[in-house]
C-alpha cells in the first residue's frame, strides 16, 4: 500500500513467474480458440458454418460457402504472415489455401459435403 495524502492506495504489484506463465497460457488459449473458429476447412468454425448452411441450402452450397470463406481467410493469413515477417515477428495461422481450394473446386463440380476425401482431386 502506498500513502497518497490521507489515503492508502494499492501499489504496483510485481507479478511472479508463475502468474506471468498462467497469463501467457490464457492468452495463448484464447488466441487458439479464435483461430479455430475461423469458418474455413478443416477448422471447427468451418464445420459449424457448414452444418448450419447445409441444413438450409444443401451440402454443395455449404461446401462452396465454407471453401470460399476459407480462401479469403487463407489470403488474409498469408498477408498477415508476410507483414509480420517483415516486422521481424512472423505469425502464421491456418487455414491453408490448398484444402479450401480443393473443397471449392469439388463443390463447383457438383460434389459437396464435409467429407474430406471428396476434396482430393
């Protein structure tokens, strides 16, 4: 406690190693949660969006939408990687371009659904 005038206020607390470690783990888990909810293949967010869209518009359209969103997020991820690498602290995050491109192409050719084997070739 620090005395300022007639009042005592809490002073700066020195965080120990364990507290900083727990805080870093919490931030890491929060970041992984956000990345995992990106609506793209093969992430959980892509699965959720696919399930919601599939109920209304069918598996082909769901695959088109999630594959298209995956391509957008893959491009954004690549730009973030390039920008962060230039700044000296490279950050890479999924989704990958290839799997989303294969899903998008498969849906364009009439194949749809969450089945990952439908995206091969």
